[in-house]
C-alpha cells in the first residue's frame, strides 16, 4: 500500500479529492471504484466514471458482508504478505484496520480489502484507496 488519502468533505469535496488524486497518480494507474447495490449506487458510479473520463476508471459492484470481504486481506496481512510504505497516514489507517469491524469508520478496511481482492482475482470487485462512499 503506497498511499492513503482521508478526508471528511461534502460530496463535491470528495469528488474533487478523487479527481486531484487521479490526476496526481497519472494515466498509468487503474482506478477501481465500488458500486453500491441499487439504483443510487449505479447512478453514482456512472457519474464518477464520467468525471474521470480519460483515465482507466472501472466500476465493480460489491455484494456480501464487509467482514467476509475483508477476510482474504486480513489473512495476508497476518501472514506478512502485505507491505505498507511509511507515511503520515499509517497510524490512522492501521487504527481502522486493527479495529475492524468494530471501529467507528470502516472506509479504510473497505478500500484495502477491495483493492486486495481485485489484485488477487478472488472476487469480482475492486477499490481505489478512495472509496466514493465516504473518505
């Protein structure tokens, strides 16, 4: 895990942060976004993909409970197979991961498990370190 961006912003602020991060990452980075079930999730996903036009932005529907989706990532962390680049964001992310599923916020856990599962090919989902549901 190279970086994590966290913020509590309005929906427009979240979109701007996502766009700025995507531009900073560049065109070689694939952007994966969660699509929540239901019509509102589909509409939000379509809007985010339009916002990221010109980038390799993909949407994956998610289903299932968060704890089950987190399991493969957690197992690989425990086995020492996941590395984190040192950064000022480490402590806040580790706090959420270690407190999952009882932590007050779980966006970091959702993003890490989604990204891991997409890279591992174990689930038909993916996530960017920024999940559109809330930063």
